[in-house]
C-alpha cells in the first residue's frame, strides 16, 4: 500500500468519526472565530492582496445587479471597490452573482455565478437580468487604487452590455481613479441534459485558480472543472466528476458539485461539496492532474466541503478544509449545523478542529505574516478571523 493511499484511508476514518460527533460534545470548547467586519451582502469569494487587504465578493440582495466587491483592511474597515455587478435570484432562491476571486499581480479574476439564467427545476429564463452570468471577468487596477479606495466604482447596465460585447471598459470614480474590466470567457448559461427532468442543466461557475497560462474554474452545476487558456481566452473541460450512489432516501444519485480550488505538489485540489441529501461522509477533496484531468481522492469522509487550503509544513503538506455545514441533513441550518475549519496533518492523524461555530462559511484565506485565517460567512455577512496557533 502506497503512502499516499495510506494517508487517504487515515483521513477518511478520522473525518467520518469527527463528523458523527455532536457539535455540543467534548469536541467543542469555545468559538475561535472573532468578527472582523460585518455588513457584507452574502459574501462568497475571498482573497488577500500583496498590500494585506482582503477583497470580498458579494452576491448582493434580492434586487438584480446588486453584486459587489468590497475591500476590507485587517482592522476591519470596509470600503466598496465595485458596485452594480451582475446578480439575480438563482433557481434555489438565493442571490447569485460575484463568486470566486483569484488575484495575480494587479489583475483580479472574478467568477460570476449563474444568476437568474434558469428558474427552479433548471428551466431556462428567456430574460436573465444580465448578459454576464456564468462568466469570468478580468479586472485591472493599480496599487494606488487599492491603497486609496475611499470611493468605489459603479458598473452600469451600459457598461455591462459593452463588456459582454467584447469591449474593455474603463470605470472612473469620483476621485478620478480608474480601473478597467474585460470579459475573459462567457460560458453557456445552461446545456441540454437528457438526465434532467427539464432537459437542461445550468452552468454554475464557483471559483477559479491560475496555474501558468491556464485558469481553472469549478462548476457546481455541470460537475466539471473548466480549463481556460489565458492567452487565447478559449476554454475546454479538464475533468467531469461522476455522480455517486445515494445511501439515503431521495434521488438515486448524488451530484459531485465541485467548489473550492487550490494547488499543491503539482496537483489541482478540488473540494466536492456533493448535492442533496448531503449525507455525512460523501464530501471529499480530490487531487487532479492539471494536464490530463486524472483524479483521485485525497481527503474523504467530509460533509459539504467548500474550500481547501494546503500548508507546507517541513517536508510534508498539511491541509485546511472548510466545511459549510457539519451535521447530517440538508444545509443550511446555521444554528444546528455550524461550519467547521479542520486541519489534516501530513501523517494522517485525526483532524484538529480550528473553529466549530461558523455560520455557512464560503471561503478562507491565510495571512501568512500574522498567521491568521480569514473566513467569510454567508448567512451573517461577516468576515471572521481565526488564529492558527
């Protein structure tokens, strides 16, 4: 048995045992998460800049096209970076819009979710609120804009249409600062799917990650990882994850639902959230070859894993896994199913609980200078911080 296989088996047993422990049992001590900022409009994505600021993507409100990106400093002061981004009520009843963020240099790659492109039951909407749903935007801004971003930028309907038509749009705020936004790739809003009762399956991009000249995008609706070639702005499918048998009452198969992405040891790491009825132990972190798409489980036995973060520790790699909910049954139910941050070490020991009180967490990023972990909470609109040591 290989060392890698042994680690997978150890992670599985430890995680399943942990998932079955009641949250109010001895595993819980005190809440390790401290609020840093509040007032975020259903935050989804999170990334830290080289200036130390935290960029947060927000789904918006029930009003269409109220998506937003905020800049939050480590002291918790929030300023609007961009407002008026595409958003709409999704097929599950929540706003969908700005999602995953990836920052390379002074270019911010923003994933736009499915919005209101389909109604409940995956029925196509003939009049979605924006032409930019299910897309990836490239936002270019200077360090000066980030440092003095006291007044944000507003994206208008005309700007949105121009971007969708292929134009590179420049926005100017009241201070005379400028940023530019362009469309990298616009995925189809949905695809024909004979296995769906409606005959359609929506495209629901969640987050992205760049490796070299390739940008990888997770798609929870299609159960796929898209590979976008940055020089040519063309895309293809790297891998499609199969559905698995459902051990509980409900549909015969469970969707894969890829969400969070990371990169370690030459492998793309993908969190598979899994779909209804969200059985404990079905969620996994897969490792994927970024060239061939060949994949295998790395950490198994999870519940609604939504993000993964590798940590180099000496000769090995530890992993942080963010679980959106912790107990059996469909999320969300924040009071009874708090989200968790779990740390798995390279030796395959039982995971350490770093926090067990998160309210529908969606993303995390580590400030390596302060050794503090920042996490967004969807249901509270907060950004919280968790000490790593």
